[in-house]
C-alpha cells in the first residue's frame, strides 16, 4: 500500500499519516524562547567581526570610557590616542591580550604587574549575519540573525523542518564546506 511504511519488526505496516518529523511541533507556535540572547556575556569562543561594537573603560591614572567603538569592515576599531587596533577574528580574551600591548604603549600604567591603570573591555552591540536556510525547511530563504544565534535559532526563523525534513542532519556550511553537522 502506498500510504503505509513497513514496521521495523517486519510485522504489520504502519500508516504514514501517524508519522511526523520529530521536534516539528516545537516550531509550530510563535514564541520568543528561540531568540538569541542579545544582553549579557557572549560565549567565550565568540569571534569579533565587522558590525560588532566594543566598549572600553580605563580606570586609575586615566579615567576614560569609549562605549561606541565600532568594528570597521576591515576589522579594526579606532581608539582615540591609541589608533587602529585589529580585532577581526579575535575572542574577547585575545582582544584583552592585544589591548595590553596597544594601551600599554600609550598609557604607562597599563601593565600586567602592579598596574596603576586598569581596563575593562566588553561587547556593546553584536553584529547580525545573513544566513540562508535551504533544503527541507518550512520557509527557505535568507534571514538576518544575531551573531550569537545558534543553528536552532536559524531553524526556528525558517519555521522548522518541512514535512519531508528531518532533525537528524542539519548542516552548517560556509564556502561550500560543511562546518558542522547537527543531529
């Protein structure tokens, strides 16, 4: 029969009308549960890139706050009195290491041992990325997602897997290569 699927045990056939994509019901209702967090700390592995905004605060011998340091398309931030600092692809920990060198060259109090000027760096605004959700999703297309978004945030934007889709192999691709295969 065309409307049945053989049972895994080989006994009687199961009607296909009773089968559905596992997890599909999660995507059937509107909710904000799947929105990426836009406040609070970012994942330690988050890599900085164009469109991000960095906040830098210096305290001690120097009292300065730069809350709108935008990462340029070329991957730099411009810090007054310091100049261009390349940040593209750096994590926040990598950025702190870089800032010790850059800020320490201008402000003598910025040093690792016995500092008289300390600095704090954080993210003010996260960039958005355009992603393309294709294949067996309910609403394939291009979507703008927060840079902290996960595979499931993107999948939720596209309405989840379609009737012929699956949650067994969701691939993240970049430049024709598979970066991750999520099950």
